[in-house]
């Protein structure tokens, strides 16, 4: 396969996944804003959304003060923000158009219709009228795009490069989400002395809503209940989102997808990239959450993100053009 074609397929899927991840985070932030909490916590929540995507400096430069309305507009509608939902869906469509002949008709029509419909919704004011419904629509269209891709494409390198982009983007986003949400809390739950028995009733209530929102942002609330059958505890949320291979959006599951698809497209120069991906996956596969928390979750996730970014750079060097469309 031409590296140019692989590049477009890889970034088509990354942008689609990024749009969905942004919609998930914004929907949780929007729903959480209706909960009783101090203005400081509200501000911290919206600031965290910008920090997850490393967009805080860019936002402050153009919008100044952090307000829910401005953050939502910046993350959804602003075409000058390359990580906004509008920008991501447009870039996904443009990458798909560049390799139209490689995709099935169903895949192309799904991505093209998503972009056209998104533009119409934003121009008609549907987003402002009901932000939650719009964000649910974005998530649904991402699910549809992914399902059509897997269900209609030939299982060759075109599909493998597309899936590789999806899993790399998902690993990066989940790590950012966990890092920011855990780092934002003042509770010392990362200490070995942390115990929910020592928390006040108000603390426990806030923790429940906070961690419920984190789990819902990755479609993990029902999975948590099924796996643990217990009250929501921060250390178990971390374990679910980092180490559980049966949790679809966990780091372990995402790296398993990265390794699988890297092996399927391997070439003469990709051995080191596959080795590093396999090593990172093995550390997640055999890791223990108590060891990670004892050494520091923030440091662990920062190092993980560096390694995922290194994998992305190596994939570009081994297989793709150096710059995405």
C-alpha cells in the first residue's frame, strides 16, 4: 500500500475517534454542571476539559476567561481549533475523500453525511438549543462510522491502518482523561492511608457523582457495576480504565488493538515500533494498580502518554507520510 493512502486512512480514523472523545468529555462536563457544587469546582471542571486536550493556552489566548458557554463553543464549533468537533469531522471527511477509491461506498457516505449534517446542525442552532442531544448525535455517528468500517471493508491493510489510528487515539485520550480527573481532586486517595470510611458523607456524595461522570465519559459506568458490584472507589476506577483488558476503552484494550494491527501491517523497518508497543502492552497486561498508585499515577500516565506519542511518531516514520492532512 502507498504510504500516502495509509496516512489518510490512519488519520481518518484518528479524527473520527477524537471527535467522539471530545463529545464524551463535553457531555459529562455539561451534565455535571447541573450538580450542586461550588463555583471553584465548576471552573476546575471546565479548565480540566481544556487541559485534557492541551488546549488551555490556545483557549486563553483567544477567549480569555473560562466560562461553560465559551468552552463549549471552542470545543465544538471553532474551526480555528484543530481539535474541535467541527474540525475533526471535517478532517475525517477530507482524509476519506482523498482515498475515496479505497473505501467502500457505505464508509464514504457515512463520513460525508456526518460532516454535512454536523454543519447543518451547527448553522441552524441545534447545538445551542440542546447541547446534550447534539453530543449524543456525534457519539452515535462515530459508532456508526466504526461499525460500517469494520462491517463492510475488506480485512486488508486498509482496515488495519484505520483500526491502528482508532486504538492509538483512544489510548491517548483515555490516559489524558484519567490523569486530569484524578489530578484535579484534592482528596488524598492515592495515599495508602486513603479510606472511604474516613471521608465525610458530603465527600462520599461528591466522589460518587465525580467518578460516575468519569465512568460515563468512557461508557464504563454499567461495566463497573457488573465487574465490581460495589460502591465506586477511585482505585477501582483507575484499575478498570488502565488495566482491564475486557474494558473496551481501557489502556490495556487499546494497546492490545495497537499491537494486533501493527503486527498485521509489519514491514522491514517496523520491528522496533512493534517491540515498543508490545512492551507497553505487556506492562499493562501484567501490571497491578496498587503498584501504579504507590509510585504515582500522574507520573505513570505522563510517561505513558510520552510513549504513546512516540509510537505515533514511529508509525508515521515506518509507514506513513510525516504530516497528517
